C-alpha cells in the first residue's frame, strides 16, 4: 500500500450499521471532520442526514475524535421514491463535508420493499419441483424465476442457493417463516451433528484394533446430513409416512437422525439384530461383526439423540417381517452391508410412499451413470435387491452419489431428487 493510500485511509470516516429492519436504518458515522450519511440506490442518492444522536459507546471507544459523543444516526427509507415492491441493494456512505476528503461505504444492504416482502409470505404454487422445500421454491420463483430454471443439476442448485443466501441477509425477508424455519432447521441439526461427531464414543471396545468394526463412526456428517435435509424436503412436499433406519451398529447415525426426526415431528424406527451381521457366504464379513447391544444403542441414542421419537425393532430382518407389518414410510436409510439383508428388508418397499427416498451405504460414485444405476449382484452388495424390488413395483429408481460410501435413490417418476452434497454443505456452512 502506497503512502497516498495510507494517508487516505487515515482521513476516511469510520462507522457501522447497527440495525436495518422495517425500513429504518440506524448506526453511527465519525470522521476527523464533519460527515454526512447518504443512502444510494445505484446512481440515485435517496437521502442525506447528519449524525446527531448521542452515542456514549462510540465516544468511549474514540475519545480523541471530536464529535464522537453524538455521531449516531437513524432514518426511514423513502419507499415513495424506491417503490414498495423493490428488491435490490442499497449503499450507505459516510461522506466528509469537505469534498476533497475520501468517503467510506459503511454497508451495502439488501433491501426489500413492504409489498415485495408481503408477496413472499404466501406465494402461489409455482408448479416447480426440486430438492428444496416446496414453499421455498414457490417464494423464490415469484420474484426470481431464473433461479429456479434448473434445479436438477448441481450448477442450477448452486444458483438457487446463492439466491437463498441473498434472501437470508435481507432484513425482513430473512425473518419470514418460509425462510427462517428452513434456515433454523438446517442450523440446529448441523450443530447437533457436529456435537455427536465430537462426543460419540470413538472405538468399539469389543473389537480388535485391526478389525473393520473397531471404529464406531462409520459415516461422515456429509453423508448423514443429506438424509437430514431430505427429511425436511419430503415433509414440505406432503410425502406421508415415518422414517426407518436399517442397521445402526452403535447408534452413531441414529443419534443424528433421531434428533432431526424430533425437529420434524416424525417417528423413527430402528431395525437391527443388535447381535451383529448374519452369516453370509462369500461376503468377506464374519457373522457377529458390527454388533451393538440394544441396551448400548438405547443409551447412546438417549444421550446423543432423541430416543423419545424412536421405536426399536430387535431381530434379523427375515424374522422381524415374518409376522410384523411395517408402517407407511417416507424415507429409509440402510447400512446393512449384505445382499441377503437387503433382500430380507425389501418387504418394506410395499409400504414406501410412491415419492419416498432411499439412502444406502455400500455405494460408490461409479454406479451412478447419467441417471442410471449400474451395479452387479454380489454377496456384499445390498443395492441390486432394492433396484429389483422397485422395478417389480413399477417404480424404477434413479439416484445420485452422496459422499463416502453413501448413495441416494428415488423413483424416476414422481420422486423428489436429493440435493448435490457440495451445494448442500455450502448452504448449511454459510447458515451455521
């Protein structure tokens, strides 16, 4: 930085916008000489005011600058000039009264007029489907239809998310239930996932250190948060049913997913033998691996999740479903490792809502090819039984890779797609 730039920075005003809501802008501005605060909409200066409100806090921070004790300002935006349906950006500038001194942009604010804000509270049905909550899509499409034009690709979803993030820093819009409820759910569940990741037991005390089931956290937050997000989306679209997890090991994923179910008022079912994997010829696993007792899992879900929304079902799947009919399901998550286990649990496919989403472990990115799922039967592959059963039901599946060894699947016709994982994590990390 050159000497002239340093000198200019020293002479430029300083200040802050403390509040911007309901059409009122408030803050403080202070310079070595008197300043005016201006509001600019593009090249149009809407108004100008001189700071005159007492600010003891600023005076205490800058006691050596004359006028610091009365440098506060507040003004109401002239919507008669802006337009009540305006949606755009407003620049707040602190400008010295001496024209040769540099000015400072205090903030560039997103601005929504009262009519525009009111219109987003109850948007009409857009008829647009995608991997976002239904009313969120309807609201965005009302004023920004270009951001809803391609919700099936990662690029189109990223464009939609960028608009959502713009809305979430726009006063008045970000407090609307359509957006605030969604953002609060994402922030709360993501914070909970990070808590579970940090505090859940690391290792399986009953397993040898070199065994595949020594570590108690087989899934990443990236994998599980795709399920958590999809539960909110499915409920917003009116998909009926409860949520089921098949294969829980020590209850790590159960702790995260049960908390999300409690947030949404959903009942969660956990199906597991609680004695480890069944025998399976040629699968590369040993019978009894990945065992967590029912008492142990209950304790983990109670301490790290929301056990009050969970119903546990103990037994191998073939035995459980011999005499017991599963409830209607909107979504299921299976981490069952074996082809035989997937085949035994596919009886629940009859109880899946036609729009239901399925998530499965034991997936790789390579099996998802241009909307098709390309895989071959093997004792350690639980995906083919799921595909076969849905073909038999006349609901062939498509899907996408999530992360790790997790994939998402939904019916080609009438299914609700799952958001691209990178786009989802970008959204939630910006909101966290």
